[in-house]
């Protein structure tokens, strides 16, 4: 493959990731570009990664590998400035109830609403609905018990939100709390302590 061909494929990959809302699986790109060897693809990809990591030519975006795919994302150095520019409000954060519920689902999935509520010690219908609306969780089936309750698990959007490639990369519960910028809240599921919802309704 000539240098011109490599640069052409590299430019296409960059354009593809730029317009794609979701991470793109490497296999799809390889099939389209008729690249047979993963080593050849990774070599092309390395050129794109290096262009974003060049300290002499600082870039505002970076190449991420998440949800078993590739995605362009803003460089971490600019996160705070971008938040200020777009005036992201504190209210956009998840509530403690939703955070607790999401953590239970992430680490116990698949899990039913009754099981979530039992672990939290409060009805968790509202936070589950909120998480479904935000597409951070999904219904994966029905548990084979009386009533056939829905089983909840994390979604692809959950992986994208946290920048994870798969569930094996899940952070600790403490790190999960920090990622949601709820550092002022107590650690979740501490031994010997029950989770207390600040709102009687479980919201």
C-alpha cells in the first residue's frame, strides 16, 4: 500500500468517525476499505492517533476506543472550558437515587425492579424510569418467576457515557461516584450501612 493510499484511508476513517454519532466497529471499517489484516488496519489507525497526540500540534479532539468501537471525542484538557462555554448546569447530573440505582444495575445485572428496591431499601420505580429515559439502561428480558418482572441491564449508551470498551472495565463504586461528580455524597453500599434515599418517593 502506497503512502497516498494510506493517507486516503486515514482521512476516510477520520471523516467517518467525525460524522458518526455512535462508536464504529473496526470490522465494519475494514470491510468497507477492503483491509484484510487487523495489523494493517491498526497501523493506519496508529497514524491517526499519533496526529492527535503530537505535543507540537495540540488538537482539540482525540481517538477513543469504547463500546467495542472507535469514536472521536473532545480532548480531556478542554472539558472544563467546554462546560463553561455551553454553561452545563448542575441539574443535568443524576440524582443520588438514580446514581445508586445505576450502580446496582451495573454491578448486579440483570436485575429486577424489586431486587433494586430491596437493595436500596426504598421504591426505585422513579429512578429506573429516569435511567430508561436517559437510555443508560435497558430491559433485557423477563425473570422466570411469578409476574415475569422485567430484567434491567446497562446499555451501549452507558458504555459510551463512561468511555468504557466493555463491562470488564467498570470502575470501582467510589470511582463511579466521582465520574458522576457527586463527590459530596457518601460511598455506595458500604458494609454495615444501608442506602438512604434523600427523597421519600425514591426520586
